[in-house]
């Protein structure tokens, strides 16, 4: 009996030491990327935009290529943490590329693009997009390089290096990555680092189109953090607008961009941390959130990953979209219905013109 107790004590001790070592590893390996990081665009197109010409933008959170329509995710109450296999990721990325080709955007904003990751089966999705669209200039802004997350214990999500990719059928002369405020407690290991990228695209009248690619936090309940993230984004938008430039912001805002998605999609009125109504009344002067026919079409941009996608049953919302400055004329905004075949998001498309100034 005594030997058994000693054995149990040793096992418990080893587990405690291992746990403490792992926690130390998480904290020691954690390091945020510096704010205002200068990025180097891959310039494959020298086209200069012009005024009064119709252009198209697209924003698409590709869910690091893991999410098929039947996929469920552990942080939403589902089961899985990683893509099924490499072939699934490659198939989803091919679907993303084909969808993008069909939409034919001038400017594309992609979120949750893994450069490497256990969850995405080590497919370099940044290189994949750049190779699929060789005539587009591109900018990659890394959101984070996470430590190995040993959770869920039976199928850990692992390590990931992930970020934002912006493509343009035009020149991109410069780009900057801005870090967003995040929680400083233990939650920072799960909601990970957040950022937005700012790409400068020349216009023939001497101005620039400032293309901002953003992905706000999903799993924070802290309203102070949410407000701080939005305000930092606003600051950069306002500075660019006041300098006389055109500003187009595209991304996953992790807020209900319609404000009343539960009514439109006939879902439960109970909200999550990631679909609170966007505080549209706080938008800086000169900016709007164009909604086009999204409400009338009733096509969602995202689904909750607690169950496989089932139209009319799954919880859905509109988290993705655009903000535009008032020197841009919006022609149309709509959600492209992909049936969540290649991601837990559907892309949103905007047609616009740059006004003469």
C-alpha cells in the first residue's frame, strides 16, 4: 500500500512538474510582434487605379483551409481542432482560389491564412495564394506565431503561424502592419495576436487608395479591448482620409455588421462574444458601412461551428464586410453564397468607384 501511494505521488508530481514547465514555456515563448511593422509588398502588377472606373473588392476569411461544411470546432462547442488531413486543406484552398477567380476582384482581403501550422497540416497557404494569382501584387501581414497549444488534450490544435493576405491587380507601393490591443491575461494564448495591414495603392490623380485588411478578436468578452481595437483602426482610417486619400477597409470584424442578424436569419436572440452589434454610431466622420442587398438577400457570412452546416438550423450571422470613406462611390455590396463549402465564412463583394477630387 505504501509503495502504491509513493508511486501515485511520483506520477502526480511528474504531472504537476510537466504542467508547470508547459505554462512556463507558454509565457517564455510569448512575444508580440512590434507595432507599425513595415512590410515589403510583392509587386507583380504596375497598374495604377483611376477615378470613375468600376472596381471590385472582396473580403474572405478562409479559416486556414480547415473548414468543410461538415466541420465542427471545439471552441464553438464542436469536436475538431485541426483539418482532417492535408488533402482537405489543399482541396479547400483550391476552392478558395476558384471562388476568387469567379468573383474576379481588383482587391482581395483574406484572413486566417496560415503560413505554417499543425491545424492546417503544414500547407503554406500564403505561398498558395501568391502562386494562384501571380499577376497580383501581394502583402502578407503576420498576425501571430503561436506556441504549441496542447489543447484539446486528445487532439491539440498545436502551433500556427498565421496572418492576413492582401492581393491587388495593381501596384502596391508600401504597406504597414499595426498591432491591435488584446487581453493581457491567460486568454492571450487562445485569442492570439491581432493586427491589421495597411496597403498603399496609387491612383492616377496623385492620391492613394488605402486598403486596410483587418481581423478583430473573436473570443474576448472584454468591452475595453473591443473598443480599443476599433478605436485604433479608426485612428488610422481617419489619418488616411484627412490626408486626402481613399480608404477601403475589408475584413472579419467579429461583430454583427447588420446589427440585427438574429432577426434577418431567424436565429436565437442570444448573442456570442463574436457577434455583438457593431457600434456603427461611433464611425468617424466621412465613413460608412455599406450593406447593399445583404439583408434582403439573407445570405450569411459566417456560421457557428458547433454542428455541421445545416441551412435554417445552424446559427449564422454577418461578421464580414467593409467600411468606406465618402470619396468612394459604392455601386453594390453582396455576400457570395458558397454554402460554407471551403470555409466557415462566405466572401463579401463590393463594387465601387473612386470619385474625382
